[in-house]
C-alpha cells in the first residue's frame, strides 16, 4: 500500500471512462492546489477554500436514478469548500 502514495495517475483511466465497466482502480493520490481564508467569529472559526484538482478520478455511474443510461463521469477540477467550526 505504501507504493500507492507515490502514484499520481489513475491506472486504466480509459477503462473507467467506459460506462460498461464495473471495476476501477483508485489506488493513487489525487493532487490539488488551492488557497483558503480563515476568519474567527464569536461562534467559531469559518473557513473558505478553493482548490484545483490536478488529476481528478474517472468512475462509472452504473445505477442512474434519473432514468438515463449508465454513463462515465469525471470529478470537477475546481472545488469550493466551506467549513464552520474547528478543523482536524
């Protein structure tokens, strides 16, 4: 498992982009860069982070709930995180 810490690309990504596959390999580290701000309020700390995912994972969606056909999807590159309270 330690060797997966140094893997930065998803193995067999093209297979994961096929909606007919059911097995994908997620044994890699997804990297992101970004920035955030923190603000201390009387209720607790508030934070807002914006990140850019450098290598988002691909995965098949095999159980659609909206009546569409099975499809493959890739996570978004830009992500926004909002948090109220202490971070761990």
